[in-house]
């Protein structure tokens, strides 16, 4: 006789909630060649601690960027923490703010930790 399958719970902890939000921001930094650049880029996912965006310039992991929200002119310093593949819209780049900024993206983002739990069968 077979035992019934029981779900295994896994937890995915994040420092703040994420939102799929498309917004144009200005990014300033240095490319892989060391040249300064400034470009308008677009976000994919954002949270109080950073976001995922497309950047046309080729950048290095751990490099510093300054993002500017054109609606508010607010600036945030951030560090590149993820480099995705290069595509038509640019390279997917994950950034982490040096200090949490839950209102930078123009959304009401929860800056408190969250935990999502899912069942795996």
C-alpha cells in the first residue's frame, strides 16, 4: 500500500515585497570599458531595496550606479548584484539600493520583510 504524498513547505524570505512595475529611470555609471555613461532605462520588477531593469551599456557586477526617478528627480545610489543575458532591450541588471527607499519608484511598497510559503508535491 502506497502512502499518500504530503506537501513539503518551503519558505522564500525577502526583505520587502516586490511589484512588477514598468517605469523609466535614468542610470549613471561606468561601462565595462571604464567610460562614464548616462542612459534612460526601464524597470521590470521593483521593491524597497532595489529592482531589476534593462540597461543598454555593458556593466560589471558589483559596479555602482546612480538611478534618478525623472518624475521626482530623486536619486538613489545602488550596487549591481545580478547580471542577466543581453537581449534586444538591453541587459537585465539587478540593483540593490545602498539604503532602502520604499517610495523611490512612486509606489507604496511595503519595506518590511515578507515570507511566502509554497507547497511542493
